[in-house]
C-alpha cells in the first residue's frame, strides 16, 4: 500500500438531537373492516389521506367508515403534510368509555404500538345500530364516564411508557341545552378535553379531526384559540342543529368544553379556548400548558436516561460532589434550551438576555451512597395568554 494521508470525520461531538415530533397523533375509532384492506383491532400508521384511502376507507364509504374518513380528511386539511397519524379501529358495538379504557384492547394497544410517539389521541365514535344515549347532562352519559377513563389511560401511558398524551373526546349526542352541561372545571382530568360542534348540522359527534390537526400544526406553547392561527378549515360550523354563533358558545365554553365560535367583524370560525377537564387552579388546565410541560418531560427523560446507574463522584461524607451536581443541572438545562427555548416553546424574560426559561437544580446534599437515588428539580416557564383584552377608550380633551 502506498503511503497516504487519511482524514476521518469525527462525529458525535456536538451532541445534536433529532427534533421532537410534537404533532404525532393517534386516532382510535369505531369502524367496519374492509376485506383485504382494513382490519379491526389492528394498528396502522398513515401520513396522508391517500394512505387511508389505500386501506379501503374512501369518500364512498358509508356507516362508521364514512365518519372515520371525514375525521381523517379534516385532520389532514389542517395538519402539516406528512404528519404521522396512528390509527386503530374497533367494532361499532364498542362504546366510547370502553374505547379509552386502559384495561381493554382498544386505545392502549395503539399507544403501545406507537412506542411513545403519540402526543394527542383523538377518539371518534359511531353508534351501533339501535344505540340510545342517556343525556341527563346534555351529552351522552358514557362520555362523562369516558373522561375519567381517558385520564387513567393517559396517566398510564405517562407512568409506564414515559409517553405523556392528551386525549380529545367528542361531546356526543349534545342536546342543545348548554345550561345542562356538566361543569368540567369541577373535575381533575388534566389530560382530557371534550369538543362540541361539527361541520354538519345535527351531528352526534364533533370535529375532533379539525382540532387535532390544528394541534399537530402549531407549536406546543400555542393556544388553539389564538386568532392568528387562522380560521377553522370549515365554511360553516354547527353546534347541534344551529350555526355555532347562535348556539350559546359562551355557555359551552364556560362549562369547560371546547367549541367553535365567531368574532364580530372577522370572518370564519375559531376555537373557543383550549380548556382541559380540570379546575382553572390546576397548573395544567390548558392544552398549551399541558403540551409544554409534556415536551419538557420527554426532553428531560431522554437527557437523564444516559445517567441511569452511572458512577457519581462523592465527597467524604457520601454526598454528591458539587461539580457533578452542577454538571447534571447543565445537562438538563441544555437539553431544554436546545429543544424548547431555541424554538420559542418557553416564555423568557425579554429584559434579561441570559434568561432561558428553564432552571434545573441538583442538591449536592444527598447521601447517594446510602440511597442510590438522585433527586433533581426542573422548572420551565410558560407563556401568559391574552385571552381577555380590555381597552379603556375615551376622548382626548387636552393637547
């Protein structure tokens, strides 16, 4: 071999990471099998409406599959091109509270199949033939049960799969009597929201595809009700039999639901808010706050995973060496800065050029030799939101 000079490219020094797929979505629905194309109780991953049509669910589909098609079509009318949508269908006999029950073979296998990728789970139901809803509180009572079940499902995904998720339910069989709706702000389900309103009149369900598509499109810190997002991708929105603006959207919103609304002087429909089924005093009462903290959870988990069972230098009394503690703080903060602060997910102080919106702390006064436990705290700063704008207007009487 002749003498030579070879220069090899080193890799891995920068420590770059792939951007998180914040818009990845799941859809659990009731459907009908399509021979040789779409099977029930089977997981699929699609990235376009065309791929759904390849599964035999098309514009010509009828019954439950027509609703699935409508949901996915509306999702991709709003979500970015190529957005991942994990899909699983169940028999029409499966009711909504069973679809989201973590102990049953419907939503949970889909979440497992997605290997932690699903951030938002949409639930779309078509009633079985002959089904009669109980609507004491203006929506199907099974939806009220499903709220609690969906919360348990989402918590299980967070705890056992390290995969926090938000569940979007339909306010099914809405009777049109807004004053009779249950007050969701009296609940404690901060991973679940309920939507009322659809693109067709007298719908038994709701346009969860439109809302889910918007969530997939906007950054985690952004509210779905932000006017600058643009109007909902629908010519007309209905709540029950009435156009949305005539169906007391303010009362529905105050009850903790998400519904379409209009603004005087501005065309189109917009979402009323991003409330979750929990109290306003809950730090995570909004989809935007929930998504922000969930992303921080995922980032911190990945950052600290490499530290599991690692050697930690200690002082003479078995405490963590302060330099090591500081390095761990920097590790967590750097991960959050790279994947959240840098893309505007966190609120930073505009008066402080050094503010990053994140603060980590590892107390060196821990006897890690005795416990083998490393405790740390991580705080990220959310944005404030201008939901209510009040302007004092009057005449200027002096120059």
